[in-house]
């Protein structure tokens, strides 16, 4: 049931909305079953049920759940991570945030060994712990179980004493050429990562564009490079060009 609900959530978040009857056909379940799934997803703040259809309603609860994010736009995140690998050279020190896109990059970084990886993300640590050619620095602080990461003042203080070659990071939403995030504390940690890196690279798939979140992380011009996936729309790419944002499109 949980696996199906995750797939339903991913489908609706990808499309923006869906007819409830269409979901019964797509997932091969009864109308009663799909309503139960949607009721649960609405209870969790992930989707919103309306008359005859359901719409995407990403909430702080959704975005803070790493288990859901791991199932969203996986192939697109892998493409972003592969494109980001070109921004890392052997011998570099790399900061990774707690995003699942950065986790994809963590899995590829041993190809650039020797590298030093600095991260607050337990999943990235588990990927890289004991890997030959990777020196791992774990940022401490308050443990945030839903994120499986560390944050808060101690984490930010740890970042203040390092200077990395590059940070690879993502965010919750992009709108009006601003990177946005729904959680103020996490946003401050990401800002600290940006301040501790010589080069800033933002990885954002198409599901993040034209979405809203409460806090402004940074204008996209504050990043040296924004990497987007091939599903980002022409209008969104044109907006990046008009604002002179350095970007590249990751090959699928």
C-alpha cells in the first residue's frame, strides 16, 4: 500500500493534477482503494482532493520526507548528478547538502577520486563511508530524522571553518529566478554551505520550477552554474537566459 501511494504521489506531483478515475485505471485498483490512498496522501499534506480530481500540493511535510523524495523524478536526478560530475576535478573538496539529488551525485563522486566530501546527509555518508579515494567529513548538529541529516547552529558553525572547492545542492522550488525553500532552518544551512564554497552549483529538475516555498534561499545569479534536466520547459529556459543565469541542460 505504501509503495503504491508513493507512486500515486509521484505521478500527481509530476503531472500537477490527475483525474481520480484515471488513477484507478493507471494503477489497476478500485475507486474505493484509490480514494483511500488519496485520503491518506491528503492527510499527509502531499496532495489535495477536489471534486473528481486531485492536485499536487507539496507541503513542508512532503519536502522534508526523504523517503518520498527518493522516489520522485529519479531518472532526472541521476541525469543532473552525472552532469554535475563534470564540475568536480580529482583532488577537489565537495560539499553535498541533504537533497536526494546530491545523494545521486555522492554515488558518482568516487569516479573523481581522490576527493574530499563534506556533508550533513547520513545517506551520503553511508554511500561513501570506507570508499577508497574518498575522504569524508561529516557535519554534526541537531539530528533531523525525517531528513536523515544534521542541521541547526552547530552544523552551520562547522561549515564556517571549512572552505570547499564546490558545493552541489538542490532546493524545494524555483520561481522568478529565485531558489526557494519551505524550511527556514534548512535554508540557513544551505546558505552556510554556499558561503563555504568557492564554486556554487545548483541542481534542479523540472518538478521544482514554478513552485512556491516560504523562504528565499538565493537568486539564481548567486550560483556559478544551474543545472536543469531536459524536461524543463522552453519558457523557463528563456527566463534563465533573459536573467543571464549561467545554466546547462543535463542530457537524459
